[in-house]
C-alpha cells in the first residue's frame, strides 16, 4: 500500500512560527546534545537569509492542514539547507515528498550538509540517491558533517 499523496505548498509568512516550532522539536528528537530551543533565533534568521538569497521554502502539511515539515532549496545553485519533518510525521512519506519537490525544483543536482551524528538522516539521504562527497565541520556546532550530493540520471 502506497502512502497517500502529500499536500505541499509555498511558504507564507504566517507559517514562520510553526516552522520554527517544528524545527526545534524535530532537532530535539534526534537526541543530539545541542540546545535547539536556544537556537530559535538562529533558524528564523537562517530562513530569512536563505529566502533573501533566492532559496525557496516548500511547506508540507499534515492531515489537518497544518505545517508538518519543510524544505529549503536554492534552485539556482542546487543547495538544500534545511529539511525538517515533525517527529509525528516520521515514516509518513512527507520527507520523501519534500525531497522529491526539491529535486523537481533543482533538477540537475542537489548538495547538502548533514550532521554525522544523525544516522537516521544519513540513511534517509542515501535511500533518496544522495552520495557522500566530502567531510567538514559545522561552523555553528563544531560537529562533523558530511557533504552529500544527488545528481539526476544523465547529469
């Protein structure tokens, strides 16, 4: 049985508080020892800077029509900075729908950084066709990261 189709839409300013709440909840649920509640200002500023630089935010809705996830994608450069899904939506197909939309908007390739301490995210990106192409360190947390890339067939 396949997952029901997900409702995705463009970001609206009225979504911002809900996206910040779900970002903090989703990151806290990873178990990574960082105080994500204290970083609410950072994600607000990050989303504003991404949008100012040309990135698009796609919001995924839950069954009641409320924001339950989002992805940021810069279609010009293929940069995915944020993929976030509410803990209650894990395994629902929402993350896949958001990544598929990012691939549609940046059809040649996508590159992202993922925390090495987040094995669930690493497995997800690998299942979605991303490959590790480099290593780094987060300038914000100091934690190791992997750079992952997806390329469309024939790219």
